[in-house]
């Protein structure tokens, strides 16, 4: 059976879709069969970030309503054979989703894939609850910023109490902290919360730290998940995240501000 | 630290209370004889508390005790809203004075009877503080979560996040940081206390008396316990 991983946060705009795309693609590049599901009905953007927005014929709601089969709706990624996307509906309502019909789709997907990455919408309402309900693991995406940390804490409470595992008294969802848009320089200057500050408040194991990077915007606009930009800090950091999810022990990079050597300072950069 | 061989506990018992309306021992004896005859087994060795509230003149406590014991009741003590002097006088004689849990309103008087037997009332021994058991929660209390330890103390092994609420009728212990709200003594327990390893709370309250963060500046970030002295909240460091 597949590992169902929800990428959630509470707060909006912290990097859930960016991370879902990067991590999903990274897992597939390592030889795993991966499907990424966009749970943000009505505000879909996973297809944009993945670069397949022109190939969406059927979507998640079509499958739920029996208007299309899974195979018709799933979009195979052009870069990696073992990666597919299930896009969200843009015109329909999220009320089409309920626990039973979502559960059936996940069960069917579970037999076809090794990993199911659920890209959650922001908030704590039905859409987000549906995305986290069936999860085995959760990547709680957090910016080192007070409102994001507070909202992540809230969503952690929901993961512990409103998920299927919680309701049935099974082993709890495995929680991971993904700290995104981290700027070591600002942390050193005392402007930004540090990794330790966030870990102290949230008390969940750290999966990765993604540095603030201009590469992310470039990647979104190009429809190429940032993990493919192997020169960028963000791309490298996402690669480390994928390795850790697959069980490797990887040291955390990009935590300290770069000390510029005399030559780089003289010659710019 | 518990004593090895003994333990004191506060417990409620149901006891029969005999309300006296007269001091005339002869009348009391006559009415008691009639009553006991109705069900002698029922009354045999029954613990009796004597309520002397309605008697205005001075009471011959010794005589009443002996009269009660004539009928093979087990005499427990006297009760009723009386003066401090009467109480100490009773004690000096070697008898107990027992407090009721609440004020019992007078039963409807039967005119011809001089004595009245009341339905059994619960009498709570006052000598020991009301001891609560602990409700233990392992793990973080997340923002938006609310825990209520009804009729218990609350022990949290973990931290309480900002935006979370922990409430107890008794004390609250947090083995971690307290960043949310802690409300102790929620049903009116004035002696409730709040303990934590790191005070960063939004609000703490004991029996309705509360502090917001601004009042916690003195020990902010330290391990503290918070209690009421008179009706003022006080915080003291734990170490």
C-alpha cells in the first residue's frame, strides 16, 4: 500500500504547492511511483507549478462524480514516467468531496503508486480536513514567522484529533516540520525566528530547511518544480528532504549565513 | 510524603440528624420511645447527630447525650448554627461539634410532636482539605485545543501552545512551557495553584482572579508557581 503524505500548513502562501511539486518529483526521480493530488478545489495551481496546465481534461471532481475514470484524469509527467498528477477542479465546488468518495479514490490510487502526495489548501475548513483525513504522514510547511507558526500549531492539533488515524485510535500521523523561506542572515540579525525557536514551539521533528530563494519564482513561472534547478540552494535543499523521506541521514545545509570571502566581496556576487 | 501505616482522607457520609425542639427531657424521652418502637432494629446503634439550633435556652449537653445513648443510638456530636462560646463549651465537655455541608431549611413542623426526625443528610467532615485526583495529559496541547479537568487537578506532560486553554477545578501543573491560558480553581477553589516550567502565558486565572501577560513580567520565562494570597495573585519561582 502507498504512503499517503499530506503537505499542509494552516497558513496560506508558505510553500505547500511548491513543496508538493518538488518533493513529488524528487521521489519519482529516485525510481518511485508517485501521484500528486491537488485538493484545492476551485483554486487549483498544482497543474501550473508542474507545467501541465494545458493538458487538464478531467479532474478530481469528475472522478468522484463518476464522470471520468482515474486513468482519464491522471496526467503523466513528461519528465518522469513514474509521476502523475490528479488536478483539482477549477469550476466545481469542494462540497463534491466527502470522506467516503475520497477514500475510494485513494484506495484505488494506493494500488497503483508507492507515494500519494496530497497538496492541501490553506485553512482549517473542509478542504484542508479532507486532504489530511487519510494521511499516514504530514509535512507541516511553516515559514519562520509568527502567524505561520501559530497556524501550523493549529493544524498539528487537527492532525492529532481529526484524522482517520486519530478517530480509529491507530498509530498517529507521523509529523514532519518543513521550514521554508528561511534566511540565515536575518536570523543572525535577530529579525527572523530561528530553527530552534520554531522547533521549541512546534516540537515536531525537522524534515528540512528550504532557504529563501529567487529560484522558486523562476521555477513556478516556468512550470518546472524547483528541485530540477540543481544549482539553486532551494533545489538542493528539496533534494535533501527527499533523501530524508527515503530514510537517509542527511546533515542540514543552508542554516548559516554565507561568509563572503575577500575575493567574492571584491568582485561582486 | 505518605505515612506508612495510616492515611487521612476526606469522605462524605450520610448521617441521621435529630432536631430537638424542646429541652424537656421527659417529652423528648416519650417521643423517642414511640419512634424507636416503630422499628427497633433500624434505630439500633445508628449514628446520630443532634441539632440544637431551635433551642433558645441553654442546653444541658451532657443530659442530652446520655438520653440519646439510653436508646442505644451512637452519639456522634452536636450541630446547628450556634455561637462560638457554645461550641467551645461543647468541646470542653469532650463532645464533637459537626458542620453541615449546607444549611438545611427546617422541615415542616408537626405541632404535636416535640421532636422531629429529619431524613438523613450528608455531613462532610471539614477537617481535611478537599483532595482532587489528577488528570494526566501526555503531549503538547496545541493552539485551539481546550482541556478541562472536571473535579480534578490537571497535569500536562508537554507544553501548552499559545491559543490553547487548560482548565481545572483543582491545580494545574505544566511540565513544559505555558504559553496559552491556564484557568485553575474553575469552580471556586480558592487554594488552587498553577505550576509551570516556563511562564509565557497569555492569561492565568485562579478562582476568577486573573493576570494577563503584562502582569507576569517579574517572572516571565522562569519556572514558577502562581497562587492566591488573600485575593491577589502572586507568582513565586520554583527553583
